[in-house]
C-alpha cells in the first residue's frame, strides 16, 4: 500500500471515528485526496457530484421511499400485521412469528430496513411484551427481522448495486426471495421451539375460517400492493422504475379513498417527509460517488484486485474473505455508502474466481444488511433501544440468536449459488 493510500484511509476512518456525518466524511476525504494526491482540477469532482445524481435508476429509490412513507402514515401496515396474526398467532410463539412475517410483507413494498424498523417496531415491541414475550427475545426479533426490508425485493441497496454493476435489476431482485423466505422460516422455527412449552405467553385461539376470511378481505387491498409490484415487473407490464411510481399511486388511492385512513391534507406532509429522506440518501450517494471517483483515478481497485489474486487462489477462500470483510464494514458504514464504494473495488475480481456478479450482489446486500444490527453503528440497534428504553449493550446481546440464523442463511447462499440463482435463471434473467 502506498503512503498516499494509507493517508486517505486514515482520513476517512478518522472522520468517521469523530462521528462526522458519513456524507461529510466522504466529501472531505475526496476533496483532500484530489488536492494533495492528484494533479486534476476540483472542477472534475464537481462534475462527478452532479453526474452521480443525474441517473434515471435513482428514480425508483425515491418512489419506493415515498411508498413506504404512505404505508406508515396510513393503515396498510396495520392491516398487513392483522393478516400475519391471523395466519400464525394461534401457534406457540405465534405473535413473534407474525412479527417476522409482517416484516417480510412490509419489506416487499418499502425496500428499506430503517423504514421497516420504524413502522413495525413501535407497534410490535409493546404488543409482544404485553403478551408475555421476553424482552430480549422481543428486541432481538424486531431489530433483526427488518433486515428483510433490503433482502426481499424491492431493495434500495440492490438498486444501487445494479446501477454500478450493470446486472439485471429484475434478476437481482429475484435472488432475494429465497434467502428472505429461509430467514422467515428459520426465525419461525426458532420461535416455535423457544416457546412451545411456555405458559407465560398469551396464545390466541385458532381463528375460525370465517374470521380468517374476514381479515383477508379487509387486508385485500394491502396484500395486492406487492402483487402489483412484482406481477407488473416480472410479467413485463412495466419496469422497476415504473413499478415504484405505480405502487405510490396505488397506495395513495387505497389510503385516501378505500381505507380512508389519510386525508388530502396529509399528502403534502408525507410527500415532504419523503423528499427530505430522499435528499439525505442522494447526498450520501453523491459523496460516495465522489470518493469512488478518486479511488478509480488512483487505480486502487486494480491494485486491490492484483493483491487479492496474488494471495488467494480459491473461490471458497475468496468468498469467505469477502463475507468477513463485508461484515466488518457493515459495523461502521451504512449500506448505501458501502455498496457504492466497495462494489467497484470488488467487481473486477469476480471473473477470476468464476463468481456471478448477480450472486455477489446478493451476498453483499445480506452482509451489509446484518450491519444494521451490529455495534457500534447499527442503526436498528439504536431505534429499538430507544423504543424500549434499553442501552446498546442490552440490545446487542438480544440480537445474537437471530443474527446466527441470518449468518447461517448467508453461508448457505454463499456456497450454494444455484439455490438463489435458480429463480432468476428460470425466468430468463442471467
């Protein structure tokens, strides 16, 4: 490693350690790197900043954020939880199972882990504790299950990875279904065996067929939202970008005129809130792109590739090293910045080891999603800790059994790529 590269790394890590906002860390490091270690004008960095935002692929991110906020402000989330409760709440640990299933359903619309934690955590955490579930189990469940928001499509991180790798976004979306379902099944099985003999929890009676039918009828319009998104994308009726817009329009119509849980005066508030969230995300995207531009000009991706290829010759070891590195990176960096910065560094190495870029995109997404639940920077830990008034250490301990399930699924999909690539290949996405 050249001394200039080491200085750049120290600047980046130093600003992060000083709790400087991530986008400022990236901008600050990129500017200093351009000034001291290149002979190029800063105007090039300014052009990079604007070009990073002038990408049509980012439209889909903005509208899925809006869709998630519409659901949170209205009653779609509540109805999805009712459907999940009707399906499994009568089983031992059924309310916990309903929590992870609800996270999967919400994640299939919002594409965001943080949105899922905020939308479902405030409702499910008090409900689980009131019904006799252990606090550690409750916090662990509702901290880790929202990771399904970026694993089950649509996923904001997958959209950004598709943008930098040029792999099929629809195909990448399809890779997330099987790991998402496996995580849900793993958590449900763990919950069933954990509470199968417990008498402390409140178990609801088995619902009558008429009750289930009534709840499904009430939640019909909510359940149709993911059907419209995925049905439209994979049938070819519209693209992923168009699907995001269709989902927003549909959600507004349902909340305003069918559920009547929103007023026209709420539309402005939800739209402005979504615009602020989107602007925050775009600032991070532009900062990461500027820093990535310096890495490219300094030829760092090629140097890293040569160093890795000279020391690792087995695809098995390479994937293990990538998993370990990404898990550590996820502890300190948000998923958007990590995807945009590390993606271009790792992509050149994949051909040498015969790894499908689509498969690697899923691996990267799941690894960095786990970072939402690992200290010191795991956002989900702080959100659930604030809801339950618990400190970081307590919440970090509570997530361990659930992270073990997600790590097991991660290892499975890492070394059994055909399992997760089967669905996109079946539908013709290579």
